[in-house]
C-alpha cells in the first residue's frame, strides 16, 4: 500500500515543533511511532500534507521524582514494559501495554500516540485514567496541564490546541497497599482491538479490608474511555469482598453508552469489572504485606 | 518533491540514499537495495510478513518511514546466513519442517532471533508471545515453536 | 508391513526450505523486469449497476500512462472455471455485479501514476437493486444478476440414492438440525500478483502467484486469442493458495492484455483489501440435515438440503455445490442419501474453492448431528462412529470406492491418545471434549473441463554426465511440499539419492499438470513421476545390459548402484573409459558395483539423451447419475480428530486447549510434511470455527477487508497438536500414498462444536463461535432450564 506524499519536518526543539504545527494547522500531523498515523494515511482516513516528526526531541524516558512518575510522551509501549518503575507500581499500565497490538507494534507505538489517537478502544487510556494521570502539553502559547479525563474528548479528538504537543504524562506514585489491573475482551489472543476494556485501581486502608481508593475506567463501550464514577462510589469505604465486587460490577454497566453497548457487551463489562477488581485486590493485599 | 539524505546500516553495510519522505522502509529495502526477503502481506501492520530488526527489535517495516530509519541498524533475513552457512535458527527451521510456503518465514525468523538474542533459554510461552505478531496460515505454528526451541538449544550447546 | 524404502517415509528436509529460510526464494512481487509498467484496476463501488457511460480521456492524458483498458478494447470472450458456466468478462460489459467488479485497467510507468489514472476515470452508473442474501436472491421478484440464471440459481443439484423418505420412517431415531456459516477467506499471507511479458515473437510469458498454471494458461489463451503454445505460465514461489488461487484472476488477464497492447512487461498486484474483494474463497453455507438411525446405532438415511451463497460469478461453485452433497457418502455406511443443493448468485464477491471445498461445513453439521444421535441412543460418540465406519474396498451409496480407508485406525488412535475414555463425561462444566471424522478426495476424478487429457505428465531428464536427474513438472509447489514429494518419489523409483534429484516445477513449459487443487498432486503427479523414473531406469539398464552383454531383467538400481540378481557384472572396461574421460576429476567411482553415475553416462553415450516420460490419468470413476463425476477420486484420505476446549461461561470465549488428530494418508512420503499439513489444516479449521467471517455492509462492500479484522489464528490461539499418521497403503497411490492437505481439515470444526456442546450443553447452529454467539447459547439454555 502506498503512502500519499507529504513534507517531512524534523524539528530540533519542542518549540520549533509547535511552531511548525501552528503554521500548517489542519494540514500537519505529529508523527511519533507511526503505527496509527501511517495506517490512517494509507487508508485515506486522515489526510496530511506535513508530518512533524518528534524523533529529534528528548521526549522519551520514565523518571521518578519523589511521589511523581513522569513518562515522556515518546516512550514506546515496549519501553514502558521494560521500565522497573512501571512494572512495580503501575500494574494497570503494564497490563494495557502488554495487551496492545503485537511485539512489532509495541516497539514503535508510543504512549503519546495512543493518547492522542484517542481511539475508543485504546489500551493505555483506561489504565492511565485509573492512575489519575495528568497530561502536560506544550504549545506556542506556553505550557499547561490537565487531567487525562479532560484531555480525551471523543473518538480521535483531544483537547490539544493548534500547535500543541503532548509532552509528558504524569501519575502519582500509588500508595502502598495499592493494586490494579486491566482486562480486555477480544476474539483472538493477540493483535486484538478491545471490544471491552476495563481498568481498575484499588488501594486499601491499613486494616487491609476496607477500600480507601477505588478507580474504574471502561474502554470501548462509548465514544471515549471513561471513569465509572458510580461504581467507584460503591467501592470507596466499602468492605473488600465478593459482594462489593458484584455490586460495583453491576453499577459499572450504567456507564456504558447505550448505543455501543448491547446486552453482550454490557454483560462483559460487568464480568471484566468484577474480575479486574478481584485481581487488583489480590495485588493490593500482596503489596500491603510487602 | 523533496528528497532526504539518509544512511541506513543494513546487515552491517552502510548505504547512503536519497529518498522522498513518503517511502516506507520496506519499499526502500525491497526496491532500492534489492533485499526482497521482507514481504508485503498487508501494508498496515496486521501480519508481520515485513518484519525486520531495527536496533535489534522487531518492527513492521511497512509502518516505518525510510527517513525514520536514518542512522539505525537494520537486520533483514538476508543478513543472517554467512555465505552458504545458515544461522542456527535457519537450520532449525529447515530441519524441523517449520517452513511451508515460506512467505511468513523471514519475518518469523527475525522475530525469533530478537527473542533468542535477549532470552537464550526461553520457555514455550515466551516463544509464542515473541511471535504473536507474525501470522502464518500454513503451519499451525507448531513446528515453528519446535524450531525456535531447537535453535535455542543448539546455540547454547555451541556456546558451551 | 514396513517396506524397505530408501527415501520414502523419511523426514528429509524440503528442497525449497533453505531458499525460503534465507529470503532468496522469489515470489511474484520479488520478480522484476526492466522496462516494466505497473497496472492498476478500477473497481465498482456499487453492488449492482448498469454502466451508462465511461470517460477515460483524462486518465489517458495523464503523464506516464501507457494504456487504459476497458471492455470495448477486449474481445468479448466469457470465461470462468466450469465451461458450462463461463459467466465472467475480464472487464465489465454493460453492468457490474458486486462491489469490486473490475471495470477498467491502467498501465503506467509506476504504481502511483497508475492509481492516479484510475481515479481519473469517470464512470456513470445506473444503480440497480441488489441482493446480498441467497434466500432473497431466490425469492420472487429479486433482481436478476445474470440474464441466463432465473431465480439467480447458478446450479441446482438433486440426487437421491436409495429411498430416503421411506427409510427415515422406519428409523428409531431421527435428528434434524441446521448449520449456518459465513463467507470466509483463504487468508494466505501473499496477495495475488501477476507479471506479464509479451515479447516481439508474439509469445506471452505470464508469471503468476497461482496454484494452477495449466488452468491459467487455458483461460489466458482463450481470452486473449493467443494459441496455447504461445502462452507460457510460470509460477514462482507462492505464499499460500488454499483454493482461491486455482483460477485465472483479473490480474492475470489484465496484465496479459496490457502487455500485449503496450509491448511492455506489466506487473500487477492485489492489495490485501483487493484480495478480499476478489475472494474466490469459502462459500457461505446454509445446511439442513435429517439423519435417521436404528436404535443399535446403525445409520440408515440422510436427507440433506443446502443453499450456497455463491456471490456474483460461478467460479468453482458448480463443483462446490456437488461436493457439499457427495462428500457425505462416506466414511460411514449410509445406504440412503438425498441431497438437494442450490448455489445462488448474490451481489457479493464470487466464492470458489477453499481447502476441503464444499465438504467442510456439510461435514461439520453431519458430525455434530451424529453426536446428538449418540446422545439420543445413549451411545459414546466414538462407539457410534466405529459401529458405522466403512471398510476398505466398500463403495458408498453414491459410488465412491474406498480403495483404502484407515478410518477405524484413525478413530481408535485419537481416542487412545487423547484419553477420550477417561475424559468423556468426566469434565467439569465449562470444559469439553469432542470428536469428529472426515474424508476427502485425492484429486478430482475428472478435470474441470471435459477432456480425456492426462492429469499429470512428467519429463525426467538424466544428466548426460550421470550425476543426477532433473524432473520437469507443471505441478505447483505452493507450500504444501509437492516439489519435495516429487523428488522423493523420483529418487526412490530410480534408486538414487534424494540429493541427486533436482525438481523444476510450476511452468506450463515443463509439462502438463492440472495443478494444486483437490489434494491431487501426491497421488497423481506422484504416479507420473514414478512412471517417468521407472522409464528412465529401464532405459539406463537396457543400455547397460546392451553394453555389458547381460540380461536386463536381472538388473536394478538401488542406493545409487546397479544391482544384479547374482549374475556378475564385468564393468571394468566401462569404468576405465569413464575414468579416462574424467581425467583430472578427484572423485572417480570406486567400489565393486557399477555406479548410477557410470550407468547413466554409459546410456547417454550409447543411445543419446535419456529422458523418462510418465503420465497419469485416473481410470473412469463414478456412477452414471448426473454429477457423479464430482466426488470421484482414485483414492480418499481420511481423518479423525479430538478437540478439548475451555469455555468461559461468563464471556462465551472458547479456547481450544488441545487437538489430537490422526490422518490416513495411505503412505507418508515425507513424515514431517504430512504432520505439517495436518497441523496447518487444523489451524485453518480452528480459525473457521472460532474467528473467521467476512462481513458486508448494507451497500455490499466487504466491511472487514484486513487481516486485523478478518481473524486468522495467531500463534497464541493455536494449541498443542498431537499428530498420528496412519498408513493404509492405498492400492491406487504411488507407493501407497494418497492425500492429506484437505482431508485433515474436515474433522476440525465439528470436533470443536462437539467439544463446546460437551462443555456447556449445546453448541450454536451458526459459525463462527465468537464469544457473543456462544454466550447467547449458554444464557438461552440457562433460561430455559429455569436457572
């Protein structure tokens, strides 16, 4: 398959990149890993006369600064999987990264790309939502930050203003006695786009039995991945047991958009939510004793 | 239309080329460097037939622009054998019957090589996970797994 | 009884494996020729429409365009697969019949220009009503897709053997059921491609990613008007075929015509999306069966109706419609069988032959119904099969002769190896074990065009210096290993080593061979090879006998030397002449036997070139009834499989944990290759059972034309497979060999269906078994059982 022709820019600084983007507006696109963009250009679902490559910018790497974990937007999915900090503390993100695409795709796809493509079934968005991630944007008018929840607006739509680039993703280091998971329902066991995706993060009180913090995010059951706030309310302060998981799972279904979620998908949301909670809880208990 | 000067290190050989930005790595490998081992299966990263190693990691060369590969080390299937001496993976694929139509084979072998270079003693699930991005319609994958494990054992023996 | 073979039955590595392992094997897109143009197609965006006007002028004027082809530039020759149903034009004449139907073709200096030119062709369509469903297509008032096919019936098959209705009435149990499947795809990794070179002598050389060079040659000759002797079809390495590559494609025809018009070579490939639009793959089937049995489990009668969704053209579909019925005559004794089949035109891509042809889904329903009958009778499913299995030598009600049939051995092997007895009935809910059987032809008994032609011919040339032989064959190595089988049979028959046999294949210039389809080449090409090798051997030994003055009857060649029946062979003088002739060589023949090398050299010097010729044509087969030809074969391979599954009771997801398969291939020429074909067939069956379906949107366009959305199994989806090879020593096969490639797919879908039923209580009536469908059955059964 052929790519259409375009001009290729390799800015040396973030400011330069933003400036080029601003200049060309709708005709320009950021190129990071390319596993979404190049496919879209080949199929014609996106048109761009200018590609702005991030390859010369220092935007990769995962660093931990006290209680904050900073992930450069150009970190590849494979990079995330090999980062100690991610393995130890950000289980939902590990699960999401592991389930994304294929080894080849993971070696190129970036966390920034996954967020900015903003596909309803994106594998990294629900995990980052339950980690309460913030996104740091850099643009011609300066820098700003917002929650990931506010950043994702709809299918393929983000809050990026003209000329803005996603620079990094920041999450708080989860407290001890915290655990998470991301479960995905597909058809095959590899190279699948989620039909339903559920991410969960739990952190327990000192007693190890009461839920202190609970976050649930659903993917592929609406125009954008969302936090299942009603279900979170069921969990917070409740006892960590099977009945609680059941109730939370049932409640989570309320957040699935009726248009996309027919009976089968709704049932899958409940099942995956319950299972993800069970897994997250087991991890949290394990971490609490560590 | 603007062309970019790039340097590709392919199979240990440096190539300096002028390419327009919209040409993919697989096009440049196949058409400019006559390395036709990487295959066009789908063009969109669904099948892995175009897999090459970039800095030791498997990538779908149909989704890498040639300009993005500038300065990087590329290993294609043609870079494995030493003259007529096949690499252990290639020998194992031949001996174990892991090759039928052969179209997926170059990509499959390279994905396996990337694994064995990192994990010289893999278990079967690791082998399967490493090859999850390479589709095969002919073999059912069983003899491919056997070949990779065989090559791993052979290589460990040689190292001893 | 193990024979003393030198090569047959071993695991020698394939001839083509090293080339494929090093990337030096050339497939169609790896070929290039200087001065070549690139071709591109304009395809219809509408499912059914009349072409009211076309303007190609802007395309013709585009810089770099060398030729624009539409129907008016081509002789209006209809083509297809079955001569009785030639219903296709290269480029649409008057109307288009599916989204993807070819309307125009362009040749330009490069692909980008060709595609731009295609976008500049303006076509005025007058949309017509269209049908995407075969039942709607058959209904009163449906739009007619082909003038000559009222009711959109492409072919109707009505066959009855015995008296089904009467016998059904006397049965103790009858099970009626249906099975619906979906359009599927070959899923081969290599898209079709063609490179046509029309030269100044008026010869056309067409390189094509095809399974059937001979059929392509015929079609191209017929459509272009070139004599057959001026059309040379050459198959490079092919990245999988599985059936959809067994006929001439629009690429073959357009590239040829464009090359003839421009005088330049023309290269054309399909994108992956175009592969789906072209299809010629698995039909969509609607099967309904009633099977009647006695209470002791004896099968008595089958009433079977099938509607095949055939798409816009006939392709291989006539044969498909017949196979769907005929391949149920065995492997069990079934004295009464009635089949009514309807292949229907719809405004979708044409369906054709795909591994197992029309038999796969028919077998799936039949085997599933057998399990239900077993339930009714309180019998173990294995027991029910064994009770009814035919023996070698028996003939089915539709006159298919099971000259060898290791069905019983296959069933017993998989039952034993899988631990059937221990597991059946003992697994917890959500886990299941199921089994099934199947069989398939070892080559269709008749070619697709009515003819007395040999099916396979071979030229085996002995090298003048005696070092080896080259086998020239038109047969098609498409990954299944036929070149290796050819070499092994030649080596065995000639008495020389496998490494001394060179195979050149896949070109119509080498020899006539009908190609790789209906699982025919091991048996049919194999026979021709054996005969050619024996012919060459006889010629060599006659020359030796002549020169050394002995009786040729007492001579043989084995292990690369001439053996006698005890008569001493005085070849001292001959050896001396050979050594003198090869002064300077360092590997002179030694030892007390005359080597093949010397014997072949001697024969060449005595008589000139030594060429062994071989030819094979099956004897007349089958009954006298209409359609009797389809299903006939000189031999039938058979297979049994046991599948174990885990069903996630909450999501409906099915995981196949293991498959144990046994296949009777008559004689394994190459054991590794037989296992490899079994494993590949099972993986395709698993994919078709669980994941694969081609979806269409309301406009008739393929909605999932990608390998991401059309899901063939990945390595993580395939379980461990246990293979057992059964050898029944087929009398009609070379060295007892018969097929494996297609028979081995037959049991897979029903083994999985039966395992799912074992796991959750019932299996869906519709394929594929994706989670939603399976969950639906689980929940429906849960409701009806009041839980």
